[in-house]
DNA sequence: TACTCTTCGGAAATCGATTTCTGACTTCAG
DNA sequence: CTGAAGTCAGAAATCGATTTCCGAAGAGTA
């Protein structure tokens, strides 16, 4: 392997000068500079990033810890993050936590030993890893969910408002018996969206009934099961609000299996878009989250945090957007 | 920061011994070993991965260079790769090349300077980065596409056979005027799938006509435009085979826009699944690729390549699976 | 002219862990 | 009992780039 010493010898200068030429951190005589560049080209020299990282005591890696890259919500978010990372000269390390606090902790640990420059993380329920990183003062941006007792930059969507809009849209369509499938009680997004659902009911003068709410696991199978249980009620709901994309898919599959159709048999609004929601027939009404923007914003915050670690943490809340399609057509 | 020297001092041994205890690469007196462990715990010592990487002259990073993580094909593939990486103690760095040879080259360069342990790459048309990595003898696995003149481990799907099956299925349904929307001429998958299409026509005794073939860009917009041009033919096709998922979506959107329906107006078979293809109504018939397995296989090959760099390269070809759904119902 | 200030190149220290080398000590065979 | 072989801990070299420190030379000022 050719090193900076080889280049130095070849160009008749010291390694220090070579380093200065290549990093551009100090002025160097143009003549020497030219010699160095020539030597670099001749030798095909490529700096050793690891050595640089050791000396500089930091890497150009960002970790993104999410529950599952296969969920389109995170896919687009990661894309937004990666685009920022690329322009800022960072690389993104992908970490699937699968909602498992132990995995989250393991990745947090790796972030520390590998001296990664920063982390964007969607915390699991117990947020073990988040605590660890917070203590170590690693630059960190929380996405999608808040964590009690941790002061960090955070990017959220306005879950309550988005849910309100989605449910309100159903109410305006003439529906009154509206069910809700939401996520685990410990997850802030599940509770915020449920709160939006309740607020919309209240505003519409509809009494809230616990019987019409199901707490599932934010996964497809959970949505399916919750839908079944709702349909088996003595008096099934006439409309449904589901608080994430995978559970919406599960619910729709349950409907299909039973030969029921939206919106004729039951109107449906889902939180978070699914890819090509237009192609699903009838096309699915959703409260769309700006997922790409979420990732992008997280990246920008992380960049700022790294640049000025002392700054007080900020929280950015992005707006959702109601995409009205066919499954929420007004009641006939 | 606490270093191995601090631990050594605290436990009354040399840094070398601490290293040996922690790496477990050599026997150490159990008594000393215990002391070291105690000191590590007391000080909350965490090894510096970067320093280790420098000394060992390698990192525990794998790069995965794909065109776009937002394409569900790659999402699932990356997931498969990441799962292998995790069990093998590697981390996955995500690199979106956007089919741009310059970006591919830039990432290849980063792989080399950062001394990453290996690369899984889906080559762009000119495969600039692949050449670079090949010359540097970086452990590398090619996925999805072949590259002329590069001898490397490769994971492919049986494109020609898959396409044959899909088109043959249409022919068996009684369709004869079958169009094909495929990708750029320089991309091996596009050509292989086109070859499968032609082979199926031949086997079915149908004359191949250039007029029914469109070369697009493997993207949604390209699929849309190609569909338009096919529908504008004096005699539009009665069935369609599309060679990737995004273009299929574009084509379906074009149909929807024109008020046409599959399979009544035109039967459709797509290559590569889309998420929740069942929910699209009428549900979409696809030649499904084992995307997760592709990623997993690539990971396993990469692991083996790293373990024994001298081994002759191997190519693994995975089978596609025809998922018959509604858009390819037999001709009435 | 003399002195200060600035600029710039090179020698050497540095980042933190690993690993080679060395020597002390133990074990075992003859 | 002696010599060879084996085990293990510690000292020091090492990975490759960066950066501090120092000195030389040039620019600018009184």
C-alpha cells in the first residue's frame, strides 16, 4: 500500500506538506503543491481514511437506526437522510432494530465503539440505546417518536392534527360510528394519533367508545386481527381510521377476505401513505406523512448539531397532508 | 476518553495483556484476566474501533451500492443483506447510485479510502466503480446484473426463464398480440428479459414484431410513456409484459388515466413484485423475484469471499416465481 | 538598518489498539 | 540433573495520517 510517506519521498517534500496539500488546510507553495499532486497521480496514492479517522478522532459515518427498512415509511425517510449525508460528505450506516430494545442497544454500542459522527434514531419502546447515546453525548436526532427524559433534536410529524383531519374527514362524510386501530400504548405516535381521533370525535359531537378502539402492534398481522375483531362486533363500525400503513394493509386484506368493500361496507382512512396508493382500487385515502422531508430534516439537524454541539436542542414538527381518495367517499 | 493504557494501569498489567484479554486471541492467566475485566467495568472502558481498524488494516463495514433504496426491489434485498451482515458482525453502509456511473465511481472510491471490508453492488450501465473495485481486489459481489470482463461472485435471477414463464402464461391465456416494455439496451437484465419474451413468443408460434417492443428507463415515467405509445398504435396490443416493477406501475397508471382496465382491455404481467400486489384491483400478476434471498445470498458469498480471497468466483442464479393474479385472466 | 510579524516547510509527537519480539519461567524428556 | 521446548507477560514497534512545535525566510514598519 502506498502511504503519504511514499508520496513525500517521490515529490521531495515532507509528509506534513503532503498532508497539507491534500487537505488544503494551510497554504503551500504552488510549486511544491504541483509536485505533490503529480506524485499522487503517478503513484495512484489514495489516503487511508481509517488513519485519518483515528487522528481526527471521528469518522464520517452516520447511523440510522430504524425498526425496519422494509417499511416504506422508513425507506423514503432513509433516502432523504442519505441525500443530505451525501452532500455533507457522510455515509449512512443502516441499522434495523426491529423494534427490539436489545438490538437498538447493540447498535448504539457499535455507534460508540466505531466513533460514528452521529445518529438518527427512531426509538424503540424502552429506548435503551437512546439513553446510552445521550449519556455519551453523541450527536443524535430523534425521529418520529419522542423519548421522555431525553433532550435531543427531534423531528416529528403533527400526529394529533393529522389524525384529527383524517377522522374529521370521515365525520364530514356523514359517518358516526368510526373505529380506530392504533399502535401500542407505550409508543408516543400511537397515543398522539389516538388523541387526534378522540379530538375529532369530540369536535363532531360523537361520543367516544372504548369498544371501537383496538391497540395492535403496528404490523400487518396486527391490523388484520384488529379488523376481524371489529367486524365481529354485534354492531360493526361504518368507518375506520388506522394509524399506520402496515396495519391499514392488514385491515384491507381482512376486508377483502370477507368480501367486504370500502367505502360501501366500511369507509377507510389510513395514517401514512403506502406506495402507489392510487393503484389500490378503490384507491386509499390517507393522512400522508412527508417521509422524505422527515429524513432530510433529520439530516440537516444532525449536521448542525455536529457543527455546534452546545446549541440547545430543537424540535421540528412537520405537517401531514390529507390525501382524499376513494375509500372515504361520503356515506350514501 | 479512557484507553487501553488506563485499563492497564488500573489493573496492574501491560496494555498488551489487556488487549489479549479483550480479544481472547491468546491465553492469559485467569487471575490477571479477572483483574482486567474488573478494571474495564470500573472505568466503563470501550475499545476504540477506529484504532483497531487501523492496526488490523480493515473495517467491519460492507457497502451496498444500489440504484435507489426507494425501489422496493432493493429495499428487500438490502434487508436480506443486512440480516447476514448483522450475524457476521458487519455493518452495512447504504449507497444510492441513482444509476449514475459517476456516483457509483464516487462510492467505489469511498469504499477504498475507508477500507471497507467488502461491497455488494448492482452495477450501473458503464460499471465504472466496479472496474475500480475489481482492480483493487476488494471483496465484491455483483447482484442483479452481469458485467463484461469482470470476474466476480455474482447473484442473479433467472431473468430469461422468468420472462418466458410470464409471457407463456399470457399466451396460454389465449393472447397473441403481446407487447413488451423493457429497459435500456445496455442493461443485461433488460436484454435477458426481452430474450425470454422472444423465446416464449417463438415457442408459442407467434411472430416477433419490433413494433410491440419499447425500451424505457426502468422508471415509472418511462413505463407510462411507453404504455401511451403502445396504446396509440393503429392496432394496440391485447396483452403486455413489463420487465420491472416501476415501469409496471407507470403502465398501470397510464391505463387508469385512459379509463382502460386490465385484463378486459389489456392483460398485464409485470416482472418483479410490488408490495401488496394483492391490494391492487384487479390484483397484479407478476414474475416475483426472491429479493430478500438475493440479498441474503450476496451476503453469504461476500462473507466467504472475505474468508478465502483466492477462491474462484461463483455465480448463483435464483429462480423467479410466477404469481398468477387477476390482471392476466384468460382472454374471453 | 534593525526589529517585529507573518508565512511556510520539516521533524517529531500523536491518535489507541495490536502484534512482534524478547526474556523469564515452567515443563518434560533423556 | 541438564537441555530443549513451550507458555506467557511486558516493552516497544507498528498501522498511516494529522498536527504541534520549531526554525528559517520574507514582508513590513519605525
